[in-house]
C-alpha cells in the first residue's frame, strides 16, 4: 500500500475548497488515501511575505472572477462569501480536535461541510454557530466545539502542524505532497494525476 | 471576423514562453488571431507590490520545479537559464521596434525565437548578441537592434504599452484578454479555450 497523499489547505481558500471536493476521488483512482492537514495561511504568509489574494491590486479583482469560473467549470456550488478572506483558526482547531478525539473520518466530514458552509451556504465559520452544520456532519454538537477546539493542547497541536507544513515547503492552499513531490494549487491536479499514474513527472 | 486575442507576456516569464508556443494554435482553432504585447513585469509589479517568483521564500524553490514539469508535460524544450529573472527591456523594445517598422509577423517571429534563445538555448537576451538568432528569425541583423530599440520613440511606445496593459488589469505573464474576458497564466488555457468555444464561461 502506497503512502497517503498529504493534503494541506486553509478553510478560507476557495481553491482549497474545490480541491477538498475532488482529492479523494483522484487519490482513490490510483489506490491512494489522503491525509488532511488544515493550515493557517496567515501564519504561512509571515514566512513567504505574500499577501492574501484580494489585497493585491489588480490580481485581487481578477481572483474573484477566477474563483467563480473555476467553480462553474467543475460544477461545484460556489457563492462569493460576504467576508473574505477570514480567520480560520476556529475551524482549523475544531478539525484538529475532532481528528484527535473522534478520528480522521469525522474530521474529514467536518472539513468538507465547513468548506461548503462558507463557500456555498454563506455561513460565518469564524463563529461556533456557523460551524453547526459541519459539527453535525461529524456527529457533534457545535456547543462542544469552543471547549474542544480552544484548549491549549489543540492550539499547540495546530501550531506544530503549521510549522511542520512550512518546514516541508508548503506555502499556499491547496498544497499536495505525494511521495515527496509537491503540487501547489487546484490547477495542478492534472500534474498530480500524471505523477500518480506514471510514478514520475 | 472576431477580434484578436490580446496576449501579454514578459520575455523573462517561463509560462509566457510556454504560452507563446501554444497561443496561435489555440486561437486558430476558433478562427481567432493573436495580438502580441510585450510588457515589463518589473514595472507592473510596482503597481501590484508582487515580487518575482524566485525571490519569494518557499514559492521560489517550488516554481523552478513547476517550470520544468510544465515544460515536460507539454513537450516544450526548456533549460533553466543561468540568470533568472532578467531585465527584458532590450527584448521588449526590440520587438516594439520590429512591429512598428517591419510588421507584426516579423515581430512575432522575433518574440518566439527570443523566448527560445533564453529558455531553451541558454543565451543572454539582455545583450544584443544574445538576440542575434531572434533578429535573424525576423530577417534582421542584431547590430541594428541597439539603435532601433533604444530610440526615445520606441522607449515611449513600450512604456505606453505597459501602462495600457496595467490599465486593462494585466498583472502577470502570460495574460490573455478575449472579448474583454481576462485569463492569467498558461494554466488557464483550458478556461480560455472553454470561453472561445462557448462564448462564455
């Protein structure tokens, strides 16, 4: 059995959302599983010096258009969030907590639902109430999230995860590493697929 | 006859090079022509605040890998230049001069050859000698380039072209605009094609 594909994403990343809806099918096609790693682009951008897309002149305006076109071309429900980007500490910590205490399957169910809540259903996932459908998808009550997600242990665990991602060269979302080969962006799924298929690229 | 596709590129952009080798076939498939516009990313980055890829921590290292993979996947000859990125004023001015005084066909022949000189043949296209094969492709002697390209008229014409590009929202290379719809990146050729095919996206 081959090693899982490492999948890094920020809950505020539209391309991370698109990737989250497609990565498992792609991996399964080549007998692979996926290891999901929530990261915080805010922390990563301190290393790279990059700014969030909407804050870059010209590129920002274009990026909104590209989010919508990409969603349409791939048949993915997408509605421009009222606030973007957002701080995703709560969602990332909640996922970290769910993975530790309830297992990966529930954490992944939470992640996919949290992405959809933000990018398709217009919910504010910076607040526990906005994470209610995502918690429900994991079989949990959202009232429990604040306590579970905000413990010092979980904060430390997420921080260590982000540091480990940066140490591996992760600088954006989505970011995939398969057998040591890095791929950045939903638009590199074609290269990731070529690599999974041929074992090289 | 539909309007040409506007194609903006910097001679120091690997993705611009890949696009330059593919844009005409894509346009022709949908009965379109291409209007080639050399730009200077250095000037554009003053507007966007972006840094050249190799200078961005983490992203820089990754980008070299992506240039090579993309070239291999598309069967395009590519050899990492000894110096990258480079100032492309001379090449862009030379192309502007050739387009004005000798016509678009020769300017495009020059552009494709200049890209190949830099990204496949290891030539230093910041110097007139390095542009010799590109000038030859346009039927010109490279000794003539310095005079032609560095006249004040041509400098002003290129500057006006870069300003006009920024005014249209161009922030990277390659950048294509078809019927008012902008596309950034060689990896958006699929979206550009969907747009040309369906008239919307």
